[in-house]
C-alpha cells in the first residue's frame, strides 16, 4: 500500500501552485479580445461593414504567437487577401491615422535588429473565404502592454516595405 505524508502532499501542492503561478512560466494566452470592427471609411460601403474580429496573443518561451479571426466579411471579396498589422494606437472610427504606425519591436527597444519585417512587426494577413479570414504570426518578442489595435488594410503586406495600402477597419486591443 502506497501512502503519502501530509507534509509531502502539501509540499507537492505548493510546488504545483508556484510553477503554474510564475509569470515567466505562464505560456497561456495573455491577451484575448473580440468585438465589432471600427470602420475607418465612414459613409462608404466596405467589405468589413458589420464584421467582427477576435485577436489572441499567446506568450511563448521564444516570443509570442498571434491569431486574428475576422467574421462577417462581405462575400464579394472572397479570395482577396488583406494586410493586417498590430499598430501602436487604438481605433477611432473614421480616423485611420489615430491607430498610429505599426507596432515595431525595435522602436520599442525589444529587439536589436532595426527595420521593418515579419520579425520586428506583427503581420496577420488573411485571405477571405466564406465571409471569414484568419491570420497568424509568430514573432521573437512579446508586444508591450498598451492601448493598441489590429488594423486591416486594403492590400496584402509588401514584405520589403511593410506597407499594405489604405486602412479600412480595426479592432482596439488593450492589455
């Protein structure tokens, strides 16, 4: 018959609590937000009118992984790819400039490599199918907390410049 002393059980339980409560070891979601997209082009019909999005960013030992899911997209743009990026500022309907520039890890002092790339920024491009789209990114940094946004652009991301055309819609992400 196997027996465990109360002290050994208490020590084991404490170790489990400490391991799961230590932020450095917490590899689960640290950001999850969802809601209707804010329209940057007010008064003009667009493919994201009435659409909603969900953003999840999960910290890992090597950086972070981001997932963007957009639903309720106009089916007329099926097959089209849109750029989507994490930006420095929050969404303000009708004011695309309010979202600021792309979140860049070098600008925030997180990576030594300067420049614009899918290693210094969070690019979440997606292709529309059946009124929905999903974009993912894995980057070697964890975005710093703040009032930020994921902005959807009119074109796919240009890998040389990071540009993706006019800003169409966005979702504020704050943590």
